[in-house]
C-alpha cells in the first residue's frame, strides 16, 4: 500500500563557503607574496612616471655618490669655468662666496682674489652717506647678472632666470636632472606644437622651455686640455652645481666616517668592559646551606 505521506529526508550538513581567491592567496608562500607586492609597487611607481608631463631623468651613477666618495675637484673647477663663461650671463649662484672656492681647495687664494678684484661691488654707505664702488673681496658672493629681479624679468621677456645655488637640491633627480636637461634638447615629435620662443626638451616639465640650448661644442677652452664637448661641459657644470648646493659635502662625509669609527670602537670597548666587569657576577653559583 502507498504511504499517505513521504518521510522527509534528513537535512544536509552545512558546508563552509570557500572564497577561491582567498584560497589561492593562502597557498602562495609569504616570500612570493612579498615579491608580488614589491612588483606591484614598482609597477605603480613606473606608471606614475609614465603619467608625468616629462621624461624622468636617467640615473648616471656619479663618482661623488657613495659614503666614501668625494667630488672630482678637477670637474668642479672646469664646471665653474663653464658657469662663469656661459651660465653666469643669465643665472646667479648667490649662496656661493669667493671664500668658498678657497676653502674647497681647487683654487689658490691668489687666483680667487684676482677673480674677485675684477668685479666692482657697490658698497656703503660711506661717512658722507653715499654708496660707492670697490673691488670685490673674498667675503663677497659671486656676482649676479642683474641688479634686481625686475631687471632680470625685463631682460628675459618677463621670466626670471632662477638662482642655481640650490637647484640640485630643488629637483627630485638632483644632478641627474641638470645633466639630462642640458643635453636633452631635441626636435619636437610629429604633431607636437611648440610656441614661438620656446624649445622642446622632454626632461623639462611640460617639455617646453624658454631657455635655448646653452651648450655647444667648443664653447669654452679648458686649460687642462680636456675636450670641451657639450656633454663634457654639461657633466662639469652639473658637478659644480652639485658642489655649490653642498660645499661641505666632502667634509661631512669625512667627519661622518670618523664618528662611525669612533662610535664603533667605543661600542666594542664598552661590550668587552661589560662582559669582564659583570661576567663573574652573572656566572657565579650561590649555594644556601641549612
């Protein structure tokens, strides 16, 4: 006979909900996960560079980079010559004084005094309240090409050429930016319109810069016989501006290594003193007798 009703089946056991993506991530070793995160961060940084309005400067591996590296004194001297004969017609380095050249040691004191005395400096007032001109001296800053900012703007179509004293510090890529900018002038690509009076340089923000290409082969004559190619002059003046932004660079690294050596020696001596001073107390055995 047919039953009046069906017997209900027992309920199925509840199964955990498995997220396939979470299971995959749990299966990845932690080292691989860390590598994946690093790749993702690097890709994000690269995509950010690609979205900029200029080409990022190339890392050229300068000789003064490194904990024990110093500036190339010959390159600093040549770079100052390039600045003086080419760049100083528009740009200033107001934070560098003549005495800084003497302190660095790439120039003799007599050389720098002769350079300073060739410049007439307005000083004063004198005892009668009048301003007067005098020859430059070691305490004076390197001269500016313009008497004031308004004169600089008037001579350059309203744009003031920036002071180069801290330009290496003011740019993200530092000395690499200076070199790439000076050597990066090229013809604009097809379809790129450049306004009149501007020049195409992909390393400059916006790729349009008012400064014309400042360097050309043979623009200066180096006394040491180094070929004055555009790239050589760009390299030398970049090193000079890097030094100008941090004249204490070499002394700071030398003092830092002395401090590291002194503190390391003090740490070793302190460790041995602590061991031999407290060793007998830490290794002794105390026995209590009833």
